[in-house]
C-alpha cells in the first residue's frame, strides 16, 4: 500500500478503498468508486461555498492565511507594493515573470494605446440614467465590448487573446472615469497616454480645463499601490466566476463582465463601503465601547475585520495603513473616522474576544477611508476594486484556458426533492 494515499472504509459495506493523495488533496472523482450497489452513482463530496474544495491548480497567487502571507508568482506583496508598479504587477500575474526594460516599455505602451474607447460606447453611456450606479454602468459597457470586437471569441489564438488583454486593461479606467463623469453630469475627459496608468485615470476623473493642471503624485502613487494590493487574491468569488464562465470558452469581455457582477455584491467588492458605513455610524470615539459591546452580543458586526482566508493580520492591511498616512498628510484632512478606525484596531488586537476569533483588520478596513479622503463617492468603491482585479481575472482566465485538466464548469448537486410522481390535472388538485 502506498504511503501517499488515504485509506477509507465504508462502514455501510465494510469495503476498504485506497485513494491517491496528490498535493495534499484527493480527487473528488475518486470517491465515485465508493458504492453500496453496483448501479449506484457513487459517493460525492458536499462542500457548500467551496470551503475546502480546490477547483483548479494555479501558479499565480499563494496565500497562507494562518501566517498572513500573500505572494504573486512567489514575490511577497510587501516587496511589490514598495518597489513595483501596477502595470508591472499585471504583467507578472499574466505572464509569470517580471518584465525586462524592453518588455515593460512595450507592455505599458500597448496598454496605454488602447485607453481610447469606441465612440459608440459613449452613446451607450449616455443612455444610462444620471443616477445609475457606476458599477452597473461599467459592467454593461464591458459586456457590450464583445460586440465591438467579435474576434475576441477566438480565444485559442495567442495574438488575439493578447490584444484583448491590452484592450481590457487599457479601456477599463476610461470606462470607469466616463461612468463617473456621467454620474455627476460632467463632460468626458479623453485619455492622456503620456501619463502613467493611475495618473491618467485620476486625470480623466478630475480635470476641469484648469491651466497647469497636475495630478498629485502622492495620490497617483497611493492608487497604484492600492491597485497592486487588489490585483489578485486566489480563488475568490469573482475569480471563480471568471473561470467558471470562461470555461464555456466565451470571449473575455463576457466572462469579465460576469466576474465584475460578482464583485458588485456587498459581501465582495462592497466590503470597504460597509466598513466605512460602520465607522460613520459609530460617529465618535466615545461611542466605540458601546459598539464593541453590541458586537460581542451579536447585535452588530465589526466590518473590515476577519477574512475567509486570513487567520492572521491581512498583509495588505499593514501596507494600506502606511498609504493612509501619506494620503491624509497630502490632503491635510482631519477625519474623525481615522481616530475611530485606529482605536477599533487597537481593541481588536488586544481584546481576548477578537484575538480568540482571529478578527484582524483586513484590506477593506482602511481602503474605504482612503478613497473617501481622495474624494471618491462611495458608489465608486467597487469600481476601484474591479479595475485592478481585472489583471488577476485575466491571468486566471489564461491559466484556465491553458490547463488541459479544465473542462466546462459543471458542479454536482445533492437532489433532495420528491421522487417520481404522476401529473395531476388541475381539477383534481
């Protein structure tokens, strides 16, 4: 008997089965051999919300939740946030290695050349109500682009696939900025490809035809680092949607629109908004003890603390806290929410109730306050999440398409409904 296997005894039949172990896991399909009767379907694993089920093999993002470690392609997130740029990290995620100088220049130039959108898309944007949520607008416009670039469905052609990656990364900030400008009733600012990626995005958001207009380097750098922190995070809800929809071999615009729709949910891309709303609800530092007591009684939730994966301090939260200090100094803002946030963090890291439950601050805790200081309206928060996460979605999509083990996504179910029964005419019901 191999040591690299799992021995299972079915107590219903007394039969013993040996299941191979690979990468500290067993294949769910190997359970199918476990049957009571020969004509049974066979054993399945039941795992709602995929709490302990791996749906793929990946070499992109490595997370150790117990130790609070996050790495992209092996590089610690702390090093990338300090030394890299978002576009360089996007290249790393998609191609597996950091680019050299020529590769980086070509990559940046290609993406910035694709920042302009088709003029017909501006007419689609104009059709939305003035108060339409910018995330809804973004999702709709991303999906619509599959009609502008019909060749995008040729996903097995490397050149075609790469061009769609340039297009998506280039055009997303423009669509987001236009959605924002439409939301506030201002004319669109077209891209300036001479600027950096996040600098150009902030320019499209804010420029009002001022003379000698300059984007704050501190704000552009802060947003670039935030984009790095949000670029990928393993098999989260939206990423698994990108893979699942992409497994049907649909074009990347359609798959990415589906992923963005998943991100739109308040439990995913809206988490930083919920953390900000909590701080606003607390209002003043003297109200913190009362809120903490309500949390302990189960009457409130401590938003921005705890994580499905991390059972230690979210490494992104440490980085983002430093960014917060830089942004607040730049805007010279005296935000009472900062004091509340800092006090909540102190309590969570010292109070036995929170320490025992491993409720450490996560990336959403400070990001909402930073976006507020940068004057982003709350409904732009999920959009700001979607822009960098597109790099991770595309990396995961490419990896899925190139994985020979992947097939169209089709989970099983445990049917617990009624057995076979005959139709009853309406007059006899």
